[in-house]
């Protein structure tokens, strides 16, 4: 088993209330905390809740700044950070961050890169669940590549459906489509958000309503 050094300083690779919750837990464990923030978040509360705070992603947008893996790792090494907690969303499902932490001898608080590769791709995760005998609702086994294919699949599955980036995104880009008339516009919205987050593909999920909530199931 690979030995890891004791954690004394932890960096939260996230923002706002997610980072604050990480800092609260770290404080209870007696750890020193490090916040990162984009230019747009320079006055955000999470910056002032950590023991140290540093701007990340200079010249990048408010989302892209938190996705700057080389910048985050470089900062962590410069500031003698022992561990990185990704929170949820942003880089939490990106195996590249876990792998970069391992290479830099920084503890990644989360699953292994191998597991993230299996479950970060929602289509692969669905296939894995099905192969393990876990019941899954109807959906796409492979990424959807065209509008015409999207209409055909949605018709076969039955509305409502959910369009979702197959890779990560923390729920951003997810769109509930209630009928065929909405599909083109919502597909374009999901595509635009997917491109922003550098996700690779789109997929379809069957949407079912339970009570007052909409539950999403990846296909």
C-alpha cells in the first residue's frame, strides 16, 4: 500500500459554500486551509474563510479559472499543500486532477483516477451499472452526435427526456425536454454549456417525475 504523508494543509479546489464546508471540516480536524478564487470571486466569502487565499487562473473566465489543473497544482506545490479536496462539480469528476495530484505527491481527497475514468463518463458508468445487474431506465448507450439522431432517440425513449453532457459538468448543461418542439433549442443550450466546460459528448436520459421532483437517470 502506498504511504501518504500526514495532511497538515488542505486546499479546496472549489468556491463559495462548497469550499466553506470543506474549510469547516478541515478546521475541526486542525488542518490549515487554502482557498483559491477567480478574479470575479475576489470578494467572495470563501476567500476570507480560509487561512490562506490565492487568485487562480489569471486571464481566464470565472468558470475556467477553477478548471486550471496546472495552475492549481503549481500553486499547491508552491504553498506546501499536502492535500486537495475538489468538492463537487468543477474538477471533482475529472481524473486528470487526481492523476496530477498523484504525480505531484499531493493527496487527492476523492476516488482514484481509474475509478473516476469509469464513472466520470456517464455513458460508460451506465454500461458498468447494467453489466453489474443494476436496473437502469431507457437512455443512450453511446453519445448522441447529431440533431436528427437526437430526435430519433428521444422519440424511441419517450418524452420527457434529459439532455446531459456525458463527461462531468456538475449538472451544468442538463436540460429537461418535455416534447419534440423543445428539443432543438434545448439541445443547443446543453451543447453550449458542454463546450464551455470542455466536456466531450452529449447523452440522453429518461426523465421520470416522483412527487414534485424530477429525477435524472443517465443512459
